[in-house]
C-alpha cells in the first residue's frame, strides 16, 4: 500500500511540474434550473445563478465559446480558432436549455452545442422542435444523443446503427440543418462506433472522459469534463477546469 501511495505521489509531482498542455476544454452540462431534480439526478442540475456566474468567469478569463462545427472548420483549415476557445455542451435536451440557458448565453453573445434524445422531444420537460430551430438559427449547434439514450456499446450493430441513424434523420427531416455531432449516451464508446459515425456523415462525437482537445484529437473521441451541481460555487467550477488540464497532462506523461 505504501508503494502504491509513493508511486501516486511521484506521478502527481511529475504532472504538476509539466508545462501547460495544449488544447481547449469541452464542458458537459445537462440542466440549468432551480427545479428539484428527479431522484438519482441530483448532480445534473446547475442553478441559473451559478451557471451565470460560470459564464461570467469564463468571459473574464478570456475564453470564447465555439461550436464543434467551428472546431472542424479549423481542423480542415477553413477557419482559425480564437486564442482561448471553449465548448459548452448540454446533454439530453431538457426544456430549460431553451427557457433558461439560452437567454443567459444570448445576453453574453455566447454559443453552445445541445445534444437531444430524439424520442424524448416534445415530452414533459423536454425541448420542442421549434425551440431547437430557434436555437440553431441563432447559432447554437444541435447534435444527436441518439434516439433512446441507450449505451451504444451494449447494443448489437443493427441497433447501434438505428440509434445513430434514426436520430439524425428525424432531426434533419423535421427541418433542422444538418446534424454533424453525437454525444455517446453514458459516455460509452469504442472504435467500431467511429466507423458507423463516419458512414452516417457525423463529423464529431463527445465522450465523458476528462481532458483537453486540440486539432490532432480524434474528433470521434473528444474529451469532456462534467460540470456538476456545485457545492462550493466558483471554486468547484475552477477545479473542474483544472481537472481537464490535469488529465491532459497525465496522458502526455503516459503516452
């Protein structure tokens, strides 16, 4: 046991003194609401006042929000990224993303990526198609969180394809612009899913693994750091941003 702690201490020290890693963070949110969360989802609700403070902090630190389409334009040399880019993502497609989150972003001239479970659209507490179109027309990117939010690695190939394809087709046939990005349900992914995504004309996919992203990152295995309901205000938010850097340093050390 002492040996294990000793090794961990040495690794931590090495990581601490490594130079700052290249890359930008992608933040993973779900709901922005004061409403009581459903049992088991307590950590997914970020109160609006806390979220607004986080946005103000990011702007004060010089971050500029981008979408993943912006990222891919830079990958292909069609655009350049701002000095300190950051991507805000919202999983599941809750209605408060439109009624609460969207106005807070608009007031600050910021953008985001909203991933929706298409078979939940229009149900209680979930987004409606006209709300998605309004956000997309403003400049937010709309992405797929599959049709039913089933962990893709637990499904056979036929069902994987259906979940990935049907969500994209439904959104596009419902009048939204082309869907290019997917969020893996529960963060579950493998290399075989990348093949399906490429065949179905997706350009990016986000995981639940912490780290930073740059132009060399596999666009189908983009790193994200989860922003939970904070117990310690901005201090906890700053720690989440640091966590992304820590894991980026760790990977550079072991690779």
